[in-house]
C-alpha cells in the first residue's frame, strides 16, 4: 500500500541543524523540502537591495510585489532564487543574517509568506522548516518536531559551516548573535518561536546528524503506518 504523503514541520532556534536535517529527511522519504528561513532571508536581501527601510512594513511589502521566491534542487545546498537571480550565497551573508529578524517581525510580511508556504504544502509529502511551522503555518501537520541545541554548540556548528564558506566571524561573536536572534525570534509579537503543544522535542546537542535524521525518520514511519 502507498505510504501517506505527510506534512512534516521542523521548528527550532537558529543553527539547531534544522535545514541540514530537514533536507536529509525529505530525501529519505522522497518529500519536497521547503526552507522558510530562506524566504525571510530573500525578502531581507530584496529590501536591502532596493534601499527600503526594513522597519517600514508598507515599504517592504511594496518591494515584495516585484519579488518571486523559488527553490531549485542543488548540492550541497538547495538553490534559492529571487526572480531569475540566484541568491543562495547572498542570503547567507552576515548583513542579511543580522537584519532578517527585523523583517521576520513584520506582520504583513509574515502573512504573505505564510500563505505561500501553506500553498506549497497542500499536497503533503513535504518537510518544512522554520520557527512557526507547527504552530501557525501548518497547525495540522501530522509530524511536528522541535529541534534544539545549546547556544554554545550551535555557535560551534555555525563557525565550522562559515569557515567552509570563507566567512571568518569569531566564535564568541557568533554565540552572541545566536543568543540575540533567539531572543528576538522568541519575544516578537507575531508568531514567536514556541514549541507546539503536540511537537516532539529533540535536543541535538549530543547527537550526530545521522542520529537526528534516524530519530525523525522513525517518528514519520510510525505516523505513516498509523494513518494508513
Ligand atoms: O532559519 P534561518 O536562520 O535561515 O531563519 C532566518 C530568520 O527568519 C530567523 O531570524 C527567523 C526567521 N524565520 C521566521 O521568523 N519564521 C520562519 N518560519 C522561518 C524563519
């Protein structure tokens, strides 16, 4: 019998390993992977390119009218496009990273991106990662995971990733930035980062990527057999 094409929501703070894990889980089940953080980053990049005041919601949504965000398969990273422009690397640069929380706090932006994300998930067979997927975007997702790790461990992982990309930010600065983003993401008024009541908490601090993927795969497989 065909396996159910489920909606899998993976939320958690910055650098908890969500996108790495979500991508591998999607591959294992043949599901589509959607990185919603990349969508907030794309809007931030676009607004900065157009010299828009990032705190002005009206100006940001006016700029968004000329932006179409899309994803294409790529290795090791999924490619992200703003219209025809490949912005995969640009949206990971520190200037975008340090401004994205401001954009993510704008209710008008969240409404537009949430609608686009729900549209992408309608057919199921999707792994979506972000901050508010299990609580707001897909409250009925069959599988909800809340992925956490200590701030020190997350800074270490981000440092190693950055070095590979030629970005050389000191470790203590990375940890301070991660803690600041945690604070902004979890205290903002609209859709703050919180664990959904029915999400499974996975603390990845002592776990390898393979262990995290295996733990989530087991949850999905169980759910698939219980919903057939
Ligand atoms: O996961 P990330 O670091 O690429 O996310 C970038 C920013 O976008 C982060 O500050 C939180 C925000 N975000 C959000 O508010 N809601 C989401 N669903 C995904 C990301």
